[in-house]
C-alpha cells in the first residue's frame, strides 16, 4: 500500500484514533458456545504481559469499513510502544513511557494522550490496568483467553479486549494475538499480531519521533 487515496488516509487516521480509544468484548467476535475460563487466567494474563521485557511483531490493523494497514509494532517495558506503519502511510503512533502520541505527517499534526487515559495502558502498564479493571470473557476455545479491560468510572477512556493463545514458548505461557477496539459510536478497529519476537534488543531512541510542527522538538 504505497499510494493511498485521501479517503483511505482519512479512514486510516480515524482507525488510528479509534485504536487509542476502546474495545469490543471478544465474545462478540468469536464463535458461540462459550467456554468458561480456567481459574487464574486473569493472573496468567497479567503475568504474561509483565513477562514481556521487549517484543517486536508484525501487525495488521483493520477498521470498521474493512480498510487495512500493516506495519511493525515494537514494545519495551516500562511504557514504551511504537507502531511503524508501512510505506505510504504518513502516520506514527508512539509512546515514550509517559505520553502516547499520534503523529500525522501528512497534515503536520500531533495528538497526545497521557498513557493512563489510553486503553493501551493495559499493554503498557498491565499491573495497573489489567489487574484492577480486567475481567475474563468466555471464548469458544479452551486455548483462547480473552481479557476485557475497562474503567467503569471513566468510560471516556474506553475499553480494550486482549486476546491470548495458550503457548508454552511465550512469556507466562500466553501469546498475545490481537486486540479489538470500539469507540463510543461503536466504530471498531482490530489489531492482529504475527511473528512475535520476544527479548529483542530495542534502543530507547526507537520511541522518539520527528515532530512535524517543529523539527527540533522532541516528545517530553
């Protein structure tokens, strides 16, 4: 996807914003006949997330219209994440450990959220978000674990549902496969991961960015 129409770019920008906004319970996207979760799966999910020191994975992001965009996600504890989109998509989502930024190089704009205000905090600070606000959602398969995370007192922060597959080679025995996001208008965005690599070397400089509003400025 190297040449995107203005409509596609608008759709992608909306999807990026939604991916920072909220999530759909996994039971709504999996097949029926739910399987009750195993005892301790919430603790296992927290352990799995906390066990990731660094991770790099390919991702495919799909918005409510079916528009897809690909890229590479890089995560580093504590609190750092980067979504590097494919060539031709002038967007970047990055967290430096304190704030989450959506950078639009096409229109030279930067949006910023405190990490605690984003559902991605469930990835970046699992001990807080997942354990305090998470609940296990029944799925259609005993090897799939679904955790819905929401703060009922702050619905504007949204919800994120994290879906794991049981995998003995992954940290904590659970491999994060995807998450699903949903805004207040029921607009859904799905981010699916593949080719997960754990414990890779990642420099802190990977979580800085060129600010299009002022080239000398960096996130603070």
